[in-house]
């Protein structure tokens, strides 16, 4: 199998380790194979691909889009390193307001799948860090929402007290004040 799939502390967030084939020329790996993802329970279709570059200490997030344009994301760091964070914002979820995080880097090659109903953010840990992420819905600015990165009720341990933020991200509301139409539905 070209991938290892592992549920994190919040079971719907899945860490994915692709198999690297390394030789004296470099390496090769598959970053997505629909049949393998479906076997692992990731049945979503990906419809938009994004590429981001940031200097060290940049924090982007916590972002999400509301229904009907909610986005699941598959995140991969291709240069540098990030602390990638997912926050459960599904009302009624047993893990509502909880967060989980993983370091994704060009060295470890790990990817993170974040499903609908989660806010997403990342902190860059190295200069000129680049990530590629695919989304299950196209960007729809009118449904774009977010939560402030340092919401005390969530308590994310970023490891950085003064990240570089966009003006928009610096003004985001707390989770309790954020507009959100996600409702938890227990899967069978």
C-alpha cells in the first residue's frame, strides 16, 4: 500500500504517510490515489488545488467556509515545515472546540486530511515554507469565516507568541462569537 493512514486525537482528522521510493536520483511518491483514500474512509472529491509560500513565523488561520461551500482539505508541506492545526467546530460534537496538530515538513513528507466542520490554520517553522493543499469545494468568499488564532477557550499551543498575521486574521472573532453552521452527525 502506498499510504499509511492514522486517525489523530480527533478521529476524523487523518495523518497520511505516503511511501517514498528513494534512490540515488532522488525520490518518488504518490500524493493521492482515490482508491486508497476511499479504502481509508476519505471519500471526498477534491476540486481546487492551492499553493502557499510564507516566511518563518507566519500564521495563517484559523479558516473555514460555511455550508453549502464547506471545504475539506488535504495539506502537504513541500518546502520547509509547518505546525498544521485542525479545530473541531461542529456543534454537538464530543470534541467541539478541541484541536489537534502535526508538524508537516518536506523532510517527513506527511500529509493531513481535515474534513468538513473543522477550522484550519498553520504556523510556518522555517523560511520560504511552501504548502500545497487540495480542497473539496471551491473558494467562495461570501462563505469564508475564521476564528482568532489565540482563542483562550481553544488554547492552541502554537509555540509562538507573536506570529505574523494578515490584517484579516488579526481581527477574527473567538469561536463562541464566530458564525458557524456545522452540526455534528455521528457516523454509523
